[in-house]
């Protein structure tokens, strides 16, 4: 079984404002640039092969964690939120009312206009998991909340309706074990990156 560590990029100005970023290429905030060098990953994660989403906020996070040469993998790119990028979820719920309630109730099949669903994200992610599982090399990936939730869904069976069985915290690392065919199981969630 291959160990995969995955963590979300540091905060951006859009994160601080509660805006949906999706594939909008927003860089890290000044706060993140100060905080990230203080993150402490598990020893095995630091010594692993490193991958990153191509989006700037993920690449900057990898560089600040002393892995500027992390290999870019398009499959780690955040979910495309289409016409909803830049919106706040609270504003969408107010603006769309029952339509938004119905869309959110679809879980894996939630579909932003012009964007991807979480199920689409899983389809994009599965070949990468298979490659990593077959290769057998411990790997650390810098990615996004949508990717981490999609991976957790695959590993736990959560259909993304309602709240997840375990809340996935920011500023944490999550570990999964991958079989040679890419099947994921949860190893450990919410491994703190800071002493808080």
C-alpha cells in the first residue's frame, strides 16, 4: 500500500472573503506567506516525492515548504466552479433559493453552471491514484479543498450529501493508503501542521 499525504494550499484573499475560487488562479495572501514556512509536516511526508496542482496558490505553497521543484499534475487542479467562481456560498443560497438547495442535495452530482461536479473530479483523480498506487512511492500532494473532499469521499464512501463523517480541517495534512489499483483508504485525517 502506498502512502499519500495531501494538504490544501495556504489561504488567499478570496479564502479570507469566503469566495469560491475554483480554477481562478489566485495567489497566496501575505498572511499565508508568513505562516506556511512554519508548517511542520510528518517526517515521511517531508521525505516523499512531491506533487502540486498547477494553480499558483498550490505551487507557491509547495515552494514555501521548500519544494519549489514539486512536479505539477493537472489532475490535482481544483474543481471548476463555472459561473459560481468569485461568489460567496451564502450569496448563492440567497440568490438561487430552492434551486441551490436542490443542487446541493445532489452531493456528488452537484453541478455549477459551466463547471464540474465532484463526481467529475473523482473521475479526473482516479487515474492519478492508480498510478501512485502502482508505483508504490510515498507521495505528498499540495492541492485544494475540492480534491481533498473528493478523495475522502472515494476512501470513505461518503456521497457528499450532508456533512462529512469527519470534518476536514484546513492547515492540516491528511494521509491515505492506496492499493496498487488506486483504491484509497483513510490512514489519518487532520494531522496538524502547526502547534496552535
